[in-house]
C-alpha cells in the first residue's frame, strides 16, 4: 500500500537579498567565473544543453547539464544523477532577491557517491546557508 509520497522530500529553498543590481547577481550565478568564486570550480557555459562539471572536492567531478536559461531571471541545471539546481532572480530597486531551489530529493535513493539522500539533504540544507552568505560577500565587496 502506498500512502502519500513519503519517500520524497521537499525542495531546499532559500532566498537572499543581495545588495547588487540584477545583472551583477546574474553574472555570479550564470558564468563559470562567478560560480567558481562562491560555489565550486567548474566548466559551466550558459547554453541550454551544455554539459559541464562541478569540482565537488572529495566527491570528485560532478556531471551537470544546463536545462533552462532566462537571462537575468532564471537558470536551472541538472546536478549529478538526481538533483536540479535553480536560481531565480528578481530585481528590487538596485538590489536583487535571489532564490535558490535545490530539488530532486528522494529519501529512498542514494547519491552517485553512495550516501543516502536523507543524510545529504540535511547537510546541503545547512551548506546552502553558508554558500549564499559567500555569494553575498562576493557581490557586496
């Protein structure tokens, strides 16, 4: 008997207000150099269908593929075998609200590096707070 959708978990969703114009915030999430400055080294290109890798340190090179680009407003890419990472940007005067959505969590699955989603999701939820603080620092220098 299947009761609801107990094996799935909610997306990680975090919003941060950046004291930077939207075009500057966009460059921080939609260029290889920008992502490397606050997230991970990579060979990203802002082209739908582009396959690239994030250098996840001890977890190795993580394969990704760009799935959506709406310049200055939305970028999504597949990350690893299960996840989708989305950045949504909204201009507020000369500032930007950036919402990060990390989806694809399934508590019955393991990542490609052998850890259960239940463990990794909690770690990533905490980690995104630190990473978005790094993004804020990078943009607000």
